C-alpha cells in the first residue's frame, strides 16, 4: 500500500508528497486574481469553481498521458499549486508562452461572458514547467 498524506495536505501549496508516490508531479492552476477584487468581486466559491473546472479539463484532456495517470493514481499525495495571474492579459500571455513551448494546458473560458478565467497544466514534473510559472505568486 502506498503511504498517504494527512487529509489537509492533499491539495497544498507546497506540501511534500509521500515517498514512493509521484513526488515530482505537480498540477499548476493559474487563476485570475482580479476576479475576486473590485470592480469584479466574484464570490469566492465562483473563483474556486473556475480553478476546479480548469484542473478537471486539463486532467481529462490529457488523461491518457502517463504523468496524468500517475498523478491521479497517487490519491492523497497529489500536489496542486495554485498561482495568481493579475488579469486576463497576463493569463492570455501565459497561455501563449505555454503553447510556444508545447506545454499541455487548458484555458477555462467562462460562458456566456466568454471570459478567460483560469488555466491549468496537466500534471508535470515540476522541473519541466516551473521556469514558465516562476513569475506568478501563490494565490492569496
């Protein structure tokens, strides 16, 4: 049996994964920080839902990739890092950078507003993608 992390650490900002688990795999989710602040001021639940939609869309779209399968099979040892893009322009620029470097990701566009709210990468070894995300801070 694979060791599991305590329940509160499963989707942490930086908790260490259990030994023997897919320790190097991380799913990055980048949410627009301006959605939760005036003048937009979306409810917290609506903002969280955007991240959930993007993460699930990325996992589903790349469900056959070995890294995604290993990540999903790691159970409580999943590592998810939630970052903040200041606005839609920054999110769009990040999506373009990821596309140029052939990094699998999904942009979540809320309808009917047709507004890009979040993007999520499929699970990757951190060292393969961190360089493209290091300018973004943890979502607060």
